[in-house]
C-alpha cells in the first residue's frame, strides 16, 4: 500500500507541476504529413497506418481520423499526442509501454475509440480537455487506465479497464459521464479527488451504470442491477450491472409510465415515451385501458367514466420483438379524492387548530356531495383553497400548499 501511495504521489506531482514526459529517442511522426508509416486520404481526411511503429505520433491538424488499423505502437514518452486539437478521432490502435499512451492536452470534441492500451503509466490522459468521447477502448496493466485532470463534459462509455492500479481517476473534474464500462480487477476501480459531485456514473434503469468486478450481488429483484450502489471516493454508481457487458443485452423495453390517480371524467395523459428500442425506433405503441377500450401512440389521452382501479397495458413492437408494461390507474370519485386530502393533511403534522379548520371544510364538502349540492361543494373547496393560501410559507411549505391547492382545484373542475 505504501508503494501505491508513493507512485500515486509521483504521478500527481507530475500533473500538478506540469512536467511533460520526454519523447521517444527518435523524433515523433507528425500526422497527417508523414508518408513512411501510413497513407493519407485527403478526401476522407483519414490517415491509416500501414505498419507497426516504435515511437510517438503527434496529431498536428484538426478534423481528421487516425486509423491505426490494429497496428502496434510502442516506445517511450507519449504514444499519441493531441495538443489543442479538436474533432480528431483516434481509433484501432494497439499501444503499449509508453509513459502516456494517448495524451490529450487542452483538446476538445475528440473521439478515442476501439484502442487497446497496455503496460503504460497513463493509458489515456486528458489534461484540461473537455467534451471528448472515450468509447470501446481496452486498458490493461497500466498504472492509470484513464486519468482526467481539470477536464469537464467528457463521456466514458463502453470501455474496459482490466488489472490497472486505477481503473479511472478524476482530479479536479466535473460534469463527466461514465457509464456502461467494465471495471475488472483493478486495484482501485475508481477514484476521484477534488472532483465535483456532478460527475455521473450511471443513467436511468434502461442503461444503468457500470460493471464492477468486486460488486456483483445481490440482485434479488432480478433486474440485472446490484441492489445496492457501488460507492467510492467522491462518487457512486446507483445502478451497477451484475454482469460484464450487461447493457449489450438490452432489447425492446416497454414503459407505460408511473401509476396515477385521477378523478372520474378527468382527462388523463398516458405516456409511453420511456420505452426503448436498441435501434432507437419503435414501430407501434398499443394501449389497453383495462375497461374494454384501446388506443395507440406514444402519448395518449383518455377519460374514465366509472370509479375503480384499472390496469393499463402498453405493448410495444419493433421488428419481430414485442414487450409489455403495465401501469395502475386509480379512478376516484370526488368524495374519495377529498378523503385522500384529509389523510394527507393528517400526515403533515400541522398545528391542531389549522388541521381542524382545513379538515372541517373538506368534511363539509363531502356532506354536500352526498346531498348532490354541487355549488355548495365548489364554495367549500374554494374556501379550503383560500385557507391553504393563507398558510403558504407559514405552517405549510410551498410544496405542500401547491399540492393541496392543485388537488382541490381538480376536484372543483371535475364537478362543474
């Protein structure tokens, strides 16, 4: 552990004092100008390596592609260097034995994709570089798999870090997204120092977070995610996958939205936009409203005429795949909705005098409903709203007041 701490300190001193590693003994290859190690296509602005090389490559123009064509690049110092570069893609390179395998300094909007990086001190190092995408890279036996230093708005997606001392390391970074990566048997899987809390390590339940080889159970609900978040220094992954590359097995997913409560005759919006297809396109959304009626479309409007509990079923179709999801819709009479309001107020723990006066107005409205005195109900609920407004930001929080007012107004609208 002392050795790890010492080497980490050395690495950070290099970062803090801005020491740039020495280049290889031979001069670097400048891309796209070099004609010895590859072919330049000026139309496609793509430089393709044609041989393995021992030495460094420096990208000296923007808006180009370096395709390593799976050739080997090894040597000392840095392997591939981008300084103040943008819109560059580096892909299909096998890089090993460098101090820094890929070094992006003050560079933005670049893509590093499908590179294999081994046996280097720094695998991929972003220094003051933002809005870059790192995807499908494999990092093995490096000291730092990926290191970000004062770098923001980067995306680390579907990379694999294996047997590194640090899988990923953030130093004074923020607003980076790291998800759907495999972190396998790294001594320290992830570490953040002086990093802001807005670095994200997971998305929603369709895409989830990352796979961490030391955090793979339990999954009691069998949803593909560990039931507890993976927590590390200044970061956490709330949806860690239980298996490597778990996100690759995502197929068609229907999402009927959340359960809802509505009033009899009230227009309900049902939203299936949370559904997901691997190709991004769902052919059809078919709805069964649970009362014998059906509908179609991503977003549908529907009105129930009879109180009760209905199970809405959404069926989505894409090519030969289908999936279904359900949502429970509770349709209430005005009296039932007022009863819920009374229960809610009792749960707020308000001073007894205020609670009693609010509930008295609601109970009076229920009695008027029983006598079919709709105008009296409207007057009593309007008085309830005024009473709530008087307590807004006093005995009631603004959130509580707005919720009570909103429900009361919906009840009024349903009986007018």
